[in-house]
């Protein structure tokens, strides 16, 4: 007897002796992740082998056939009622637009048609609902999930790698390797078994209202979290009445509080125990996350603190770091990041659409691709890196970045150019611009510097490598008096710090070498307030490195009453 015959005999014997068990299996309702979206053809041109037809593939993970009646699919904001679909045990069904049925039929079986099917090339959320409007599967795909750029151009489908990890996101999807460009209606060409080592952790919180705290997790969590309410505690003590899931992604939970969150009170969410992913992996957590009643951001509450516009290899590694210099809790769902335009951004996106609170004195780096930022830079706190794939594209040579509130009222604005970088760099590729002082004007070019080499040319999510310390100076000082302009992150520049008793002054600074020759005109009749800082990078008027040695700065200033003062200070440039 062959193996195939033996298998058929045993199956027949089981059905005859256990009819009720089989009936219950074949009539059971599919649950969450039993039916999944397993393949996506969003951009079918240029054609590789399949017709130029968009399609979605559904896969039945159950060991018995199922019929899907009155199910629906959403593509972004568009909802489609699905026809009644029959899926074999571990089988597939392919969804296409009705007009392509004749062209596509030779390439797969079990095709189901819709009046239209428009899958966005640039990526969008796809959600599969059952007849009770319960979420069965959710995928928010992006073209960058194709690991090879050439396949992002079109003709290749995205396939799920490991169907046991249906909610793992980017790392569980990649381009088809089939010669046709896809595998509609049959097992995926790249199927494999993967282990999800992505840490499961709480990444932040936001208040939905005064009685509801939404907790954001790094990836989709199991529904078991609802059965473990003791995982969460609030300090000062506030009872948690209920824990609920947040569809369709299930990467957040809502905590219903017994008492309203009071203004001007500092709260902490304590998370201690185990979190389980939808794939079944458990992760120990022990975290304390500050939160409070958020205030609306106002001008200069948040400042642009660091920006990378010329990333290495992939423009999706760009990032923008924000610092909260206020004494307020600010939610980034109330903040927009814009680009272009002089006084008003030409395009803008909400910094964190799902919400994320920033405590006073905290840093957040908004990353186009968090994984690329983590690969290319040392990140002291990965929770300070937040993916924002809708971050506007920053041009390399020059541009204007805006922070605004949701009504586009200005919070901060930076007009940058490549000339703001350290003049002796061979290239600015992969080098961020860092702010020196959070309490100095953003648009003061002397307040920006290339990130230091010994910090990896970028410090996303923590204190800048070139950050200075605020000080109250009297008169005129040079800090430090001896410096080494080699961009190693240690005393790479000196500053001439001027403080005045009056609010409006004009300053003129010229540096002379030991032969009395003018080398650098650092400030030319510059209008400033009661304090000013002028940075010298050790260069001359041609932006070339000046020879090492001692220099004398002559500082002249006038106030509104034309009273003039002249001071001289020395600065020593050395090269290590």
C-alpha cells in the first residue's frame, strides 16, 4: 500500500468513526489570523511574467475548508464587500478586478472578482473583516518592504515569508522570487520559518481623554493582555477599571482609569510582567513611563535640535530630532512637521499621528526608517526613536523645516544650508547638523555644527555631541581659549561670548594673526540683544583652515546711544 493510499484510508476511517468531530471542524468560524492576506501585487508594471493586474491573495491557515460569507476588505479608506469565498484546507483565493478575469485566469485557480480593486503603489493599510465586523487580519504594507530597490519599481509582488507570524510587519515580507514576479493562488516563493527577535516593549503613551490612557507597544500584542490587567499600574495611585484592545493593528491597549488625570500632576505608568506577541513569543517588561495632561504647544516650546538631510545609501535614513525645552507635557499628535515655504510649509505631516507624549527636557528623533537609523548610528535610547514614514523629504543642499501646531501656527523654524556644516569635512553624507544651545535662536547659523566624528556623526534621540552649556557671561569671554578644530567632538571650536547691559547693540569682531594681519571677519556690524555668541571654527575668510597658532580678536561694539567699547581677547588654535 502506498503512502498516499494509506493516508486516504486512514482519513476515510476517521470520518466514518468521528462524523461529528469532522462536522464541527468544517463549520467552525475562522478566528483572528486564521485567514490572512499573504501576497500583495500593488504595482504590476512593468510586467515580469504575470499580466499587468493588481491582486491580493488570501490564505486559509486552518486544516479544513472554510466559506467566507459577508466578509469585507478595506484598502485605506475604501471598503469592499467580498463575494462568498470558499477556501480549501490550507488553500488560497485571489482577488482581482472583474475586468481582468479573462487575462488572469490562465495563471491561477480560485479567482474571485470585485467591481474594482485599487491597491495604492505607495502602500496603504489593508484590513480583512468577518461578517461580525471583527478584524481578522491587518497589514500596512509599504513599497520599501521590497528589499531590492529594482523590485520597488514594479512587476513584483510582496509575499509573506512565515505565515505563523501574520502580524510581524516589514521583516516578514519581501519580494517574490518567482520568475513570473508573483505566486498568486499557490505557496509563496520565499516561504520560510523565521524567529521574531524584535523586542516587545511599551514605546509611549497618550491620553485619549482624561479617563483613558492609550499604551503603545512596539508591535502587535496577543489578546492575552486583556486577561492580565495586573500588568499595569498607575502612580500616583489610580485604579484601572478595564483593559481593551485597539483594532485594527492591536499594537496598543486602552486603560480605563477610575479617576480623571489632573492637570499639573506628574504621573507614571508602571508596566511589570510579561507581554506576548501575536506570534506567541513572551517578553519580560519592567518599565516606568511618565505621562500627564498634555498642553497645546506654543512658539519655542519645542525646538529643532538635530537634522540629517544627506543620509548614507538610502534617503529613508533621514531623521529630525526635537527637544522639549518647555515645562509642559506635549503630545506629538498636536505637532506637525513641514518642509518648504518661507513662512508657511508647502507640505506638512502630523509628527506622530497615533500620539506620543514628550516630557519636559526630553528628546525624540522622528525617523523615516527607524531600523536604518539604528543600523547607522549609536542610539542610547531606542524608545527615543519614532518611525514617521510620512516625514517630508528634506533636500540636501538647503531647505526650510517647520514645526507647527495642528493649525499651522509656528512653533519653530530652521532654514539650513550645507555651508552650516564643518567647513573641513570632505563630505556631509551621513553627517547630521546639531544645535549647540537650546536657548539660543534657531536661525542663528553660529548655533549649528556638524555632529562629531567620535559620536558617529549623529546623535539621534539624545544630547548632541556638540551641545554647549548655557552661561551668564559678563563682558567678553572666549570659550575655550585653546581649541582644536579637527571635528573630533572635543573643543572643535571657540565662542566669543558677549553680554551687554542694554537690549540693542552692534558688534564687529576681527581676528588677527601674530603678524597683525586680519585672518577672519567673524562679525560685521551685527545687530544683537543683551547676549550674543559668535563661533569660530578656526578658518579664514576663504573658509579654509587657518594655520595653528595664537590669534587676537578685536571686539568693537556700539549701543543705541552710540557709546563704543573696544576689547581684545586671545584664542589659540592647535591641531592634534
